[in-house]
C-alpha cells in the first residue's frame, strides 16, 4: 500500500513512494538519452578500426543528432494528443531497438542507419521525462526535483567517457550499445507497472504537413551548423542552399501551423512572454553549455597535459557546481514560489564564467581553471531547470508536451549552433596562431598532429609550445564568443515576469499589470483543469 498523492495544483507536498519509483524510471530514461553520445565518443576509434570508412565517421553522431532534434517536437505533440505514457514507452522501445541493431552493425552504413533509429527514440525520451514530471508534480513542488535532473546530467557527462572507455577496452565497442538494453528494460518495467495516467484519444488528426516541414527546417539548420566551415566553406553552394531550404521551410511551417486543426507546434504558446523568453534563454544556455563541455577538455588535454579520461574528471567543478546550485534554486523556488531572480543571477554568472574561461592561457593552472568552471557551472545551475519549469508553467496543461518539446528543441539547437560557431572560430584561430609562430610550411606539417597529450609529447619542443599557445588562443576566441552570446541571455532574463507557479497560492497580487493578470488567469484556469484531472491520475497511481 503506497501513500496517496495529493492533487496536482495544490500547495501540499507530493512525496508518494509510487511517484518516487516513477521518477527513478524517468531518470534512467534521461540517462539513456544523454549518456549514449558520451559513451560512443570514446569508442569511435575502435569502431573505425573494425568497420573502416573513416570519411563517414561524423555521420555516426550526425544521424543520431538529426533524428533526435527532428523528432523531439513530434513526440511532444503525440503525447499531448494520444497520452503521455504510451508515447513514452514507444520511444523507449524504439531507442532500445536502435541500440540493439547498432551493436549488430556490420559496416558503417548500417551503423549510421541504426543510429538514426536510435535517435528517433531518444527524441521522445527527454520530452517524455519532462512532460510526465509536468503532469505529476505541480510547478511549485517541481523545483525540489531539479537537483535529480542536474545530477543525471552531471553523471552522464562525467561517467560517459569513463564507462565508454572501460566497456570498449574490456568488452568490445558493441557493448557500448548493448549496455542500453538492461537499463532500458528496467525503465520499461517500472513505468509500465507504476505509472498510470488518464488515457487520451484526440479526435483531431496529426499535422503531417507541419511535421514534415518542421523536420526539413530542423534538418537543414543542424546540417548547416554541422557542415559549415568543415567540410564545406560557409560561403559554399552547399551551405547557402541548406540555408535557403531552412528559411523557406521555416516560413512554410509557420504558415501551415496557423491553418492546422492540431498544429504540431501551436504558435499560440509563444504569445506568453515568459515562454518565449525561456525558449530564447534555453537556446543561449545550450550554446554556452555544449560549447564549454566540448572545448574545456580540449584545452585541458592540449595545454594542461591531461589524459582523455582525466579531462572528463576535470569537468567536475563545473558539473558539481551546476548540480548543487540547481538543487538550491529548486528548494528556494518550492519554499517561496519566487524564481525571477534565478535567470538574472544565472545569466550574470554565465557571462562572468565564460569571460573568465576566455582569459585562460598556457600558464593557467588546473586549480584556477577549476574555479572558473565552477562559476560557469553555477550560472548554468540557476538556468538549466528553471527555464523548463517556467516554460511549462506558462502554458495550459493540454500543451505540456509541446511546451516541453519546444524548450528541449531550442536548447538542442542552441548547442548545435554553439559547437559549430565556436568550433569554426577555434579552428581558424588555431591555424592563424600556428602560422604566426612556425610559418606556413612548418605549421602545415604540424597540423596533422592530434590535439591530445600523448601526441603532443612526441612533438619537438618548439612545435609543442606553438601548438599549446595556438590552442589557448583558439579557446580564448571561442569562450569570448560564448561570453558575448551569454550577455543576450542576461538581458532577456530581466524581462521575465514573476507569474506565481501553479500550486503556489493566490493567482495575482493586487495592482498587478494587465499582462500579468492575463497570464495569471490562464495559469489559474490551467491549474483548475489539472485539479479536476488529478484525482483520476493520483488514484490510479496509488493502487
């Protein structure tokens, strides 16, 4: 017999054992989605050694990323229309099928295709986790669980390379995919047994045209950021054509969404100032976070002499800071119902953290870089989960899925842009610095070296010194761009309205602005709908 769950939308504490079991299952699913690319990264050299076809290696990651980004908003809408539980279980099954097939791939073409299947499932995992949490726990109480989500993210980022290297060395690269199967089976069993949500069946039809146009727009955008600079120049015909396709498909998508009966991404959710601002801030958070996670290890390996494994552990200051601050912010939000200060403080810390990282050079110690990373991590901790919480609080319950998927999509696209633009700037600056220090011929000969501690140790001292200075110059430019982008997030945070979280008490204070009253009224109406629907949900959970 489990404790009864208090109705969603009330300010009472929600801590039933059954909900905690569901949350464990959701965290496992989130871990699957985030851990996969981290594990595969360390297995890539071994995969190429067995399957060959080095020129198509990047597509192993790109196919997964494309499928995940393109399917994310569609999963959100399917969950809203036909029920959250069924769509989430389907996403897990598709992800596990893709994992099993990827482990059995016999050539690079098969692996790329199976990774795309895996990515389709991954698109539904993150959205499903966020939307189900949004269904089960009112926004006022949701802050208490932010530390868990941040912890899973930190675990994936730190543990991914370690687990990937260990599995590849002792069990073979195929087990980098097979390891998903037992974890996924546990999540499937737990969600099936414990999660009981009211069944939905929409009378409307899926917006297939809108979904197709959105897929084309997202695919074009991701390919531009993936291919721009390398292997195609930014001004090449291929990149310009992709940009044109992206712009035209986006315009067509926006038009179709205004006519569709059940739009895959209802444009009315962007009428909420807070939702739009959180989408923008989420994009900028993705830009800073993914860029930082990519180029910090590179700096640590090339300049500070860390091994690939140790560089993952050296990210601990950023990730632990992010997790701790996220937990504290969540607790304060739960106790006070206030949250506007967090995006502002988080935006400021993100700007300062990126700027401090931009000051690192060949003389920067690991202790100093760790302190700089902790500042950036604190900024991300204030922003990571608050952006999702406020975005969900800004829409009606019926749009919870598309709100979650849209917020996730913008963060993903931000990461894609961040990696691409910071990468292009980094590569250009490294090349220029090498030419300045060694001259064109020597720089070209040294350019074949890999940026890792083992390869650098074998280089002549003059070349190694030039390389380290070049990498420091490249990371300086990349992080300086990140700081400039973070300023936009800090500015946007000041326009967020302090709308009471559902389940937080009075809808609006006396004398509130008209815009606040309107948004509070929408939230109150949504909370009332949640309360009416909650007894069936909570009663079935309690059995």
